[in-house]
């Protein structure tokens, strides 16, 4: 079944205007033409879009469900038209970025600020999504660049290594673990441990490290994100493993302490691109800034953790 955009536009006009007369005025067509277009679309779909009551067309349940689906297509079409207009008028298109929450909060604002010094006034769209959805949106070319942790190779996206960063243990400064220079997995297994939910990169890394040490901890608590786990630990509810971005945010809290992990554990970050697309000059500079900021962040956290 092949749908004609003109027929969908007629349906949209009737849905929003409520009558064929108003829809015809909006489309600059006669009422009979619009009525025939609706009938043709219903014939192709093989279900009724409207039921007729007096002078009005009332959407059927199936018609409303179909209309809601077409709204997304019209929104995408409007985006394409807007992009064409901006290109025609010589304006740049926005850089569309997608990342998980702690990367957005801990890294991208500073990186974008530095990029603005080189590309003043550049436009951007920054969205937060869960890790499992980032590749889907990038693969479908709805975003130019995605940033994720612990990427697992999947078809449909090109992954560029971005960062490899050490992990730390966070706790309240009054916690007995804070007296240690380094903290091992056995220390965490014996302490009140705050875990992040299964299915996250941090949970997978911690589970692997505990298993490699022959340990089966019983977490005191579990939460959805590394940031919330770190905040709970900083308030004295236990200890948890955090990335440098979260650790850096916590050390601003006078009650929080961070220590190095032993043996060393790292988290790897990747920049995701649609297949076959190399990073643009602006994206390449953004990646360079992210790497520089990450190095500075790790250095600050190491100093706070007493690590040389």
C-alpha cells in the first residue's frame, strides 16, 4: 500500500479543522475534492477515518490512532522544510547531540562552552537518553553524535574511542573506608554497598570485578544512576563506585570523600556516528575539548583522592 502525501494532508486538515468546509478553505480546494481525497485514503487504508454526524466529521478510534502516528511524520517533514529554509538562507544547521545524563551534566556543558569560543553562536540540540536508546537514534540519523559508556559493538553505527577513565570509590568522610589510601573489592563487599541498577555499564563492571575476586556482596541499597548512588554515599549511607565526573561533583561537598580503587578499574566512552559519517570539523573539535576536560577532571579527582 502506497500512501499519497496529499491524502494525508487532507486528513490532517479535516482532523484539525473539524469540517470539510474549513479543511477545504485551508487547503485551497473545493469541498468535493477534499471529500474525494478522504474517501480515497479510507479506501487505501481499508478502515474508516471519520463518521458523519450532521455537518461534522467525527474521528473514529482507528482514525485517531492513525492520525497520531502521522503527526510524527508531519513533524519530521516540518523539520526537513525548516532545514531547507536555513540552508537556502545561508544559516548553519544545529549540531544534534545525544548522551546519557551524567555525561551531559558532567562533561558537555563545559565542552560546548569552549567550542563556542571558536564557533561563536553555533547552534545545537542536546538531548538526554538512556544508553540503550542512544544507538537507535544515531543509527536513524536523528542525531549527529552520541556519547555513551562501555559501548558494545552493534551494527548500524560507527563507534569512535573517546575516553578511558579510572573509577573511584565515594563515601562520606566519616566512613571507616575513608581512612584507607586505596579501597579494594573485598572492602566494598564487607561495607554497606550502594549499587546501581542491573543493565547499566557501572553495574556490569562492578559485578565482573566482584566475581573475579570471588565475592558476592549484598548491597545495602540500589538506585538508578551513578550520580544518585554517589549522592547517597556522600550522605553516609554507604560506599559506591563512581566515574570521575560524578566524583568531581561530589568533592565539592565538604562531607564527601573519594579514594582510588585497587585494582584499577576503568570505564571506556565512545562517540557514536551514523554509519559512514566521519566527524565534522565542529564535532572533531568538540571531541578534542571533551578529552581535554576529561583529563583535567581525572587529575583533580586524583588529587582529592590522595593519588599521585
